[in-house]
């Protein structure tokens, strides 16, 4: 096949058309990465300097606390220390909380 001189043929035109956008995208991505690195280097690392606050302690379930209080009240009742009225008042207070 004879060699052509002058303007590129169909394949040459397609190849150069594909190369131009590919090069533009590669350059654009490189510029964007460079700018991102520069911005990161210019800004202090705010998030890394301070540690997050520790999680708040979880309170004991209210049901367990009430049960233990009622158990203590029952022990006092078996020893006959409080009067009937005092027992009723304490039970009402515990169960309302």
C-alpha cells in the first residue's frame, strides 16, 4: 500500500480525536489532585488534634433499681422495723419514680 503524505486519513483523524480529550482529562485530574494536596497542606488538621468526647455512661435500667429498692424494703418488712404506713409510703415512692 502506498504511503500517504499530507492530511491524515480516517484512522489518523479518529486517533487524534481520541487523544485530545484523553489528554485534557488526564491534565485536569492532575491539576485537581495537586490543588487538593495544597489545600490540605495549608489547613491545620483540626479533626485530628482533638479527641472525641468519651461516650456518656449508660444509666442502670430503672426496673433493676426499683427491684433492688423493693427487695431492701421487703427485708426491712421481715425484720418488722417500719410500720405499715411507712411501708406503704415507701412502696408508693419507689413505684412512682
